[in-house]
C-alpha cells in the first residue's frame, strides 16, 4: 500500500481551533489554507495561514457551512485535504 502525504491542507474552520490545526500542520511541513468570511478577513487565523481564501458572505451559513463554497476553495487552492475542525462541517463529516 502506498501512502499519500498531505502537502496542502484547507482548514474549514475559524478562530483558535483553526490556529491550532495550522500550527500542527506547519510543524509537519504542510502548507495551510484558511477560508474566511468577509467579517473574519482580519482575524489572526487568516494571518497565520500560509494562504487565505475569501468565501463571499458574512454569516456562517453563507460561508463556513456552505459545502459548495468550501469545496470550490479547496479545489481552487490546490488543497489535497480538508480538515473540518470543530463544529461547522465536522458535524456533517
């Protein structure tokens, strides 16, 4: 069996949870991609990521919970994995 290593990880969460995932991923040499709503664009988790992708919208329903937007961001950013974080998409994973 051949193992595939994650090179680019999209974190489908925000705040401190996203920052913790990013720190761990960075320590493992994984490029991190943050997604964010219009209202979260200046938050520390966006700055901590290697790359950020804006999801058009202000509310969680319009952004973090919109699976189509998250998948478009993952594909567009070249992410080869998505970490659902805590809450949001992880509840549907």
